C-alpha cells in the first residue's frame, strides 16, 4: 500500500492493482507528481535556475510510519476501498515521476478528496527533503507557505 | 544511549548524520539536550539559533522542545519537510 523506493513506477500497473484490490469501486483517482525543470521555490519563476537534478532525502522508518498515519487518517474520513502511495527517493531528473497517490471509492467525491488530503499532508508531514542542483549550484528547497495553507484547509473539516 | 539523527540541511550544517551519547544527568527534555549539544559542538549554533529552521522528532514522532527524554530514545533534527 505504501512504497518508498528509488525505482520508477508504472501508472498502468498501479491503476490495475487498485482496480483489483478495490473490488466494487465506482471511482479511482490517481495523482502523479513530476519533477519540474523550472523550479519556482518561492512561487516566483523570475531568475530561477533550471534544475539538473533533484535529490530526495528521507528518514527511513519515520517516512513509512508518517505515510501510514496519513493514509489511516484519510481512511477514517472517507469510505475508501483501496489506497496506494509511492514516493521516490534519491536522484531524479526533470520530467521523471516522483510521487503517486491512488484512491478508490464507491463514488468519486471520496476518492477525489482523499487523494488531495493525502498529497497535502505528504508534502509537509512526511519526512522528505528536496535538494535542487543546477550546474555547480545546489540548495535545499525551502518549505512553501502555500503547502502550509493547503494543509490548513483540512483543519476545519 | 541516545541516538541522534540529523537530516538534509541540518545534517550538512552540523557536519554529521548521526551520533550517540549517554543521556546526561542534567538533560530532562529536548530543550536541555539542545543546550548540551551546543556546548559539545559550538558550530551547531548557526542552525539551532532559529527555531523555524528545525523540527524535532523523538522516536519518529514530531515533538516540541518540552518533550521529556528517556535513555534509549531515538532523536532526530531536520528542517521543515518538502516532499511530494
């Protein structure tokens, strides 16, 4: 259900696994995150360098526990029939797939909402850190205010 | 024995990924531990002076500085997370 891996993943295979596992699902939502070449860390693209490499560090053990907790929280809020989360770590290049979230439910709204919830929490509650390299320059990506805001919208629900 | 992990920008600033130390007598919580680490390693000051740059986990759960410590705890210091 949860994988933290350096290898790439196949959207088709993951989708078929969700279909099989979910039984009588009426809706499957899949989200795939892709490494961007133009990195707008502050939301401002002017003057930002192009990414050559994105390095993903994580905290083995805590990463898997955090993702499991996020999925459990989603399963309590919505009627989900299957959930799949994959996050890649190590060195990635622009256009590579970095993250996958798939949710299955009887009706579409639960699957849509749960997928968004899982992504919002994954971005700032699971111990992953991105380091962006462009030529000889490299820097750790700062946490974004918009990610904290994305999380805040679930506080009241 | 406490095990302390450092990740990402914090790991680079403190120039180590892990260390182990006996829980000192005068260290009751995370705040005390940070004071102790600053005495052991003065170069930690640059990263530990700004609370916004550091998150703390004890036994893989995020906590604040008031968290009490037990011998054998696994502690981690890292910057705000940037997954996805």
